[in-house]
């Protein structure tokens, strides 16, 4: 895909064809604030037709064997792998993240496709022992049907693929709605799908106004399931809208992850873990550590080293070598983060570094920020801060910090650093989160389930559980046998 000219309108991928349409959606590079691409869009009527085309493709796609569908997924992975550098470059252009992190996202994307390519042949049913003479029971698993997949902007490729890959593997046609800020990585995904030769209608792109497209996906009965990553607020609204049709939902929603560092932790490992969990992707991650709790015995020592490491992080255009933190998605995101910082300092928190927009950059950049002695009732300790802002608070006892960590409506991820195995087990089991990283800042992986509890979501992505949400279990009872 040529991303060098903003003048030409890139086509959208619908029913196996590339179609140019208007109005065009402008794509802005957050590092420069400049429009660098335009993409075709569709309206509600176009969405309705896409759903009809997907529904028409469903029978043929689900009738393929899991092995056959898996071969298509491997072919898509091959196509993405061959263009990894180009795709990573595009992610950095539209999202702003450092290029190295974009390359990591592409690598994980390939791994997701390969994982679900193999899971496609493992959608096992079972034979159930009968209780009455002359009967036999078995359970088979069949695809749900047409899936509407709504992806976010912060990891625009990999979080889309966590929905697309298992749905395709299960035999479901997919309609992917990427975020309007980051549609180009999804266009590159569509190119890989097209080159892999998937039947028309099995994968399509829905780019346009979220309200129009979302309304049709929710109200059209031919769309059997919605899978969504985004805010808890929007997730609640989708739950309300799904009620009329009892439409199936999978949702990965907001997070407010605690990171707990005990005084018996390996301090160097804990500091590196805090840097990764907080500042990767500029803090724009649903599993970013939003609350850092450090035990009193090492609190000041941790702060001194953590601030020094934070101040060494390089800020700049994601395409520049050696950059650690790029821009936030837009200037409004920085405004929100600054409100969180101001509220914390007004409540008595110490600002140890950062806290403002850096000089020489546009308004979408924010300095990496560390706050100390942050009270529990301030904004950043209760709302998700999608920015490079690290609030640190001291604790004394294990029971105390578990209670504070769990005192939230969210439960997506949590992190624990300790060298005490007994404590590691106790705390990991006690924390209310779908994923707990123990001495591990990057716990997500293709073969393990990912998702939240409480108001952080419904269902799981990845792992053997990742395909479950796209399958129906059917009981077949045979009588008159014997």
C-alpha cells in the first residue's frame, strides 16, 4: 500500500472486491498532525449489503473442514510476514507508536493467525454416555454465523486479528470495523486476505461512521455476534442494544491494572517491569499499569531509580530510531492526562518528573510522568489514564495492598513482583483480574486466554478459549438404537 500520497483515495474491501467511494476518511499522523492518507467509507446501507454478502458466504465457509480453513489462515500469516516492515511502518504512521513496537505488533499478529489456523481443526465435540436404553447422545460444535468485529486504535492490527482469526477459524464470515483513526493497518490485512484467496464475502471491511455502522450491526438479525474492544462505557451501551435480539457479545473493555512490588522483589526486574507495563505504547494500553503500589521497605529506593529510568526515555516521532515514547493519539488525550496529573497534585501527590507537554513537539505529545504519594481517592487512581503517567503509592502489608488493588470495577490485568513463591501464589489467586503477571511485564501470548472480569469484559480472546465464543454447541440425541 502506498502511504506516501494523501491525494488519492484508497479503496475499501467489500465482497472480494476493492471499491472506491466517498466521502473519504482522512488519516492523520499524530506525530506531525498532518493528513497523510484518505480512505473510502461506507454508510449504513453499504453495511447492510455487506452483512447480506457475508450471510450468503457463510454456508460455503462453514462447510470447509477446519484444516482447509486453517490453510487459509496460514496463507494470511505468510502474507503479513512477507510485508512485516511495511505494515509496522504503517502502524507507526497512523498510531504514532515507536517502530520497534509496531514490529512487535506485527509479529504477534502472525503468531495469532498461526495459532488459530491450528485451532480450526480442534473444535471438538463429545459423545455422552446414555442413561436410557436405545439412546445415544453426542454434542457437535458449529459456527455462530456472521460476526461484526469492532477494533480499537491503540493496537490497530493485533487487536483486530484477535477477533478476525478465531472467527474465521470457527467458520464465521467477518465484518471488521477498524477505528477511524487507524484504518490503514486493516486495509493491509485485507490485502493479505485477498492474496490468500478467501472466498468473497468471508472477510470485509467496514470503514465509516461508527454510529451508522454499529447501528446496522446491532439491529440486523443476519449479524449473529458482535466482538468488541473498547471502553467500558461503550460496552455497556452495546449490551443494552443487544437485548432486543439477544445478540451474542464478546467484549474486552477498560482496565485499571494494579502493579504491586513487594520489598522482597528483585528491584531491577521490578523497575524494568514497571517501565514496560506503564510506558509501552505511551501508556495507551488496556493492560497498562495504572496504579503502582510499592512496599514501604523499598519505596524511596524504587522511586529514585524509577524516575531516573523514566527521565532517560526518549520522546519523538515513532519512525525515528531509538524512540521509546511517541505521541498520544491526539491532543485531547493529552488534555485528559493533564487533568489527571493536576487532580493528583492538588490532592497532595508529588510530581517527580514530567507533567507537561514537551517543547518542540505538537500538542499530541506528553512527557513521561511519575507521581509519588498518590492518594487513593484521586482521579488517576480510579479512572483509566491512557497516557504515560505513572502514579506510585506506598503500602505496608500484603492484605492491605490486595484490598486496594481489588477496589475497582475493573479486572483485566494485574502485576506482582516478588521473589517469595508462597506470596506469589497467594497474591495471584487473590487478585481480581483475568490475567496476572508474576515477575512478568508481558504476560499476553497466543496460547493463553485473555479477557477481563467484573466490568472489564465478557468472554475470552486467545488460547483454546478464544475460538469458543464463535461456536454453538448442538446436542444430537439418537433414539431407537439397539
